[in-house]
């Protein structure tokens, strides 16, 4: 995967515990193009790579903008971005990738929860630029924790954005069941935010009869997985015939890396799909949030950063 060197040209406090970072090429050349919903890998320091959605208008080529929530329960990425990264720093990033693309639809409903506004805002910018019919609902804990309010207020689509605050009165809270009470074949729903928020949207849409193909989502992180029942299993590398045992409490990625078998990895939570690996034999125990139900059922690929095996052996196309 291609990597780029970029310089941090601005760092702005957008809301309580949320900062935006503006990145530009160190050579002044245009950056690779991206589409709404794209993200980049940011190499914060050795061994610490995190993914952030691009939230600037996708027609721009002179910069990338990301928004980062400082999470007290972070595994180190957001704390380092807020505390260690400063204007003038040079960072290594990946070229943009998009696992959350907009699709053609007569009408689009955008639902953002907290820092999930970053790809949703980029989508709103794109839809507004193309004259599309859309509405955006932005849910946050409080006005003080709502990023990009000024930018939205100054945009040409401000009248299509509705805010909902946990701290506010009941009448202004998101009435999702009423909003999507009747499935509409011409409407597609996009949701991004904390896992609980996404699950609420997905489950409500399912209960109301919306086809899964019309509900698009992107998680920022995975919920903890129960591991008490985990047992060791073996993985075989098809190209070399090597077999490695994966103990309980260890990941396939780590054991392979310890033995000189490197598979690209980023989020380490089964969210991004970077480490997706083809399975030639055996049955994976899927623990990712990336694959669809249909892709999981095929059992021909898995995410070795977090998934395990139901069979005693997995043969990997590596």
C-alpha cells in the first residue's frame, strides 16, 4: 500500500475533546484524490497506526482534514494525536481508501453520532455539491461536544442539518423509529458513530423492514469480545507449509509477525479490512465488523487481527 509524507499545517480545537488536523503534501504537490467516506491510516509513531476519516470536501486536492476525538479509554492513538502531534510535524499516511462509499440514491439520510460526523460531513459536502436530495441528523452529548458547527452553519446545506443532544429536552432528541417508520426504496441510510449508536440505527431499520442493502455503516471501534472460551488452534501458511499454533489470548497477526510472516494491519479491531486474508481451508471464527453476513458465511476470508478459528486448522493464502 502506497504511503505519503504530509505536514501538519493546522491543528484546531473544534469542540470539547475534539481537534481537527489539516495535512498537506510536503512537496506542495496535489494529494491523491478521494471520495466521500474515505479514510487514511496515520502512522503516529512506530507501531501505532490509526485510521481517521477524511472530513474536508472531496473535490479538494491541496489538503486532507481529519477530526480526532480524545478518548480517555483510547489504546493510545487519540491521546497521542492530541498531546504529541503539533503543527509542522511530518507524518506518514496511507493513500485514501473507501469502505463506506456513497451510492446513487434519489434521497439520502445521513446519521452522525459524535465523532462519526467526520465521514458524514464529507458526504453532506459531496451531496450538496451535486444538488442531491439529503437530510443530516447529528447526535452529540451536548453543544459543547459538537464539532464543526460553525462550518456547517456557514455551508449551503445548513438548513438540512438537525442537531440532537443527549443533554437537551426530550422533544429535540432523535426520534429514529418515527423517522424511518416506513421503508422507502428510493432512500439510502448512512450511519457512523459509536457502536451503540450504529447498532440502534441498524436494528431499528431492520425492525421497520428496511433492506440491509439500503443501510450503510462504518464503525470507529469494536466492542470487547468475550474470550474466556478461546482455545488454541493452528494456522498453516500455504506458500511455505509452515504451521504455527495460536494460543488463547494471542492474535494470528501477532504470532505470524513474531515468526517473520507479515500481513499488513491497521486498526487491530476488525474494523478496517486492511489485514483481510484469504482462507483456503478451515472455518474461521469471525469477530470483525468489516465483513458482511454473506461474506462471513462464505468462510473464505477472515481478519487475522481479531478473528480466530472454529476448526483445529486454518490454511491461509499467504
